[in-house]
C-alpha cells in the first residue's frame, strides 16, 4: 500500500451505488478504502473488486477464529480482490500465523487490531494491546490497528514496533480523534468514515482532512 495521502476511507455505507460514487469522488485523497460487514453484507463480496478500481481495498473482517477457519476466510477475502485484511490478535499466534501464511501466498497484507477505538476498547483490549503489538511484530504482520481516539496509545504502540510495522488508526472525526494529532503520534494512515461519507460533500470533507495531514507532515 502506497503512502501518499496518509488517509484511508472507512466505507460503511450500505448502498452499492452510493459507495461507488463516494469512491470516485474521494479517490484522489485516499490511499485505500476499508470495507467491512455493513457494506459487504448489504451488497455482496463483489463490491471489493468494484471499489478496487478506485483504490486498494482493505477488508475489515476483524478475523477472529481458529487457524483453519481464519485460513479459509482469508482465502475468500484475497480471491475477492482485497489488498489487505484486518484480523484480531487476541485469538493468539497460531490464528494470526494462519492469516499471514495465506496473505503471503497471495502477496497481500495483514493488519492486526491491537486495541479498538471506542470507549469499550479500553475495557478488555487495552491491557493486552502491547502484547498483541509484540506478537504482530514477531509474526511479521504488515501493520497494526491502533486508536486515533487515544493518540498516546498510538505513541506507545509505535515505541514497541519502532518502524518495523505500519499503524493504521481509526476514530478520526465522528469518534473524536483529530487526524493531525494521530499522524504526529506516529500513525502511518488515519482511517476516516462518517466524517467523510456522511458529509454534504464527501470530496470536500476528504480534501480538508488530507490538507490537515499534509500540513502536519510539512511542519516536521
Ligand atoms: O465512522 P468512523 O470514522 O468512526 O469509522 C471508523 C471505522 O474504523 C469503522 O469502520 C470501524 O468499524 C473501524 N474500526 C474502529 N476501531 C478499530 C478497528 C476498526 O473504529 N479498532
């Protein structure tokens, strides 16, 4: 995944035409499009290939099963045209290894959730986030998902993985995180959903956040 705009769109709309229109409108401002259960359950897996016309697609299935099932899920995701998959880390090293094994067969990437961005993410996941980050590092994942709502946590995770893994960070805008703060804390990409796709003009909303990120990076 190329790092140009440092922004990923979380495409959580449930209408195919709307998704394609938004993707077309914002493609110049995003490095990837993240799709998950809302859009895929509503429209089918083919939406991955349709959106991949505009930007690489990250399939956010937060895969969390036994190794064999993880393997089967990841095969479907990559066959469908995704460039990366998001998986949970709490299911353990063998489950993660199964995803990474399939991803490497396809030449694709795995992101591991270390901690979720909503308030409940601090309840059970935060205490094990560092251990998950270390495991993802050892397992040679491509990156981690760390919360934009808690930039100090992104900083902590960055210290653990140094520059050996990437960080994608959801929670900007609707959940309260600020793109420039999260980039300053060490995220490679921010993930933005509602603040873009629910805006009157998704394109202008994306442009604004992209400019904020560029200003932060330019100031370094
Ligand atoms: O609309 P909003 O910008 O809050 O969207 C954030 C996106 O990132 C959603 O698709 C959500 O499922 C996802 N996500 C998250 N926290 C994580 C992992 C994924 O908010 N740890």
